[in-house]
């Protein structure tokens, strides 16, 4: 299934994408694509529904029908840093011996086609295409062999980052990761059964039509089961939590010379089988 949330910001409704690319309303079955609606039992019940029997929503998704973030009421938005060896190299940082964990504040979360706002005082707003992992079953101290049983599905994430805030403002990376609009998420949550090999998905990102990032989940240093297990050693994971798994090379910081977002750019990105995003970057408000 491809699960999604549609409608105006703050008033999104649950839906799914049918075989023709149209949205079907799930409001009669779940209150939102969030929390317990992502549990294995809930997903199993939703999978048995005939999409043709559900009300069809007017409009074309990502055209004249706005999509919100594909997960509602996210409890934790956990991010993994330097999880591609070639990205660590372009950042001038050593390959980590363990996953690097930081947070993206949930107030950063927006829909896949919503605007990205350059924050006040920014000089180095950057882009990062990432694979998102959505938790469906709760757990702590999860065994790696059991980790995928805790995963509801996957999605596209743009881990928008302000590098000056992140690296030069005395403290953790979180300062540069959680600004408002820095978490475009979606367009849809794709359940595991639709993905043949999560470790072999092409991923890409363009700025104004120019290819900046081109990679594959095949080169992840720490794979999804390890990341789920590892994160659960430090926090319990709950349904609707999101883990963003890192970015391949090609970020603005790694360009020669570096290149950043200042406003007016169009950022387009996608992962094979998981959909695409397209966002307008708005300049900082003085």
C-alpha cells in the first residue's frame, strides 16, 4: 500500500493511492496515518480493503490536491549522520564506527510539495535526499533479526540542513537540522510488501533541474535493521516514529565551490518506488 495524508495543513485526512494514481479516502477506517493506525494489525486490515470500494477524492495528488507529510503526529524524528562513506568523505569527516544520531524537531515537518523556508540569518541552507523508515510496532532493545517486524514502511525525506547553524554554532547538529520546514516527508508511506529490496533503491536530487545527488541505498554503511535495533538501545520506538537514514554525496556543502539555497530555487528529489518531492525555496524573512 501507499498510504498518505491529504488536505489543508493541520486538517489532513488519511488516504491511500490506488492503482490509477488517485487518492481514496480512509477516514472511515482510521483517524489518521499515525500511531496505532501503523501497527501490524491495522496495516493488515487496511491491506484487505478494496480501494475501488473507498470514496475517491477529487483532484490529482501533488498537482491540485495537496499532500501533507505521510505520517501524522510524529513522536520522534530521529536522523542518522554520515551513513554513506562517500558523503563522509566529501564532508571531510571519518566514517563513523557507530551510527551518529541527532534529532529533527517535529515542528520542521511539512508536506512533500510544501515550501522550504530559509531561516533568518542563514548563510548555508543545504539539501539532503534520504530514505525514511517509519516505525509500526513499538519496542525497546530490539534484536536486529527482529527489527523489520517493527517497521511499517518507508518514505522519501529531504533532510534540509543549515550548515553554519549545524557546525559553527557551539553545540549539537540539532541547531541546523530542525528549523521550520526543514522536514519535507512523503509523498506517501510505502509498506514493506511493495519494496523488493530496500538495500537497492536509486535516489536522486536536483536543484533547478541540475542533478546534484545520485546514489543508492546499496551503499548505506549501517543498514535499516541495524539502525532500528541501534536506535532502540537508547530510546523506545513508538508507532509513527521516523528514522531518516542518511544521505549520499552531492550536498551543497560538498560542491566545489560550496553551493547553498538562498531562495527561488526548485528542489526536486525522489527514491525509486517511494515517490518524488518538489519544493520551492523561499528566501529568509529579514
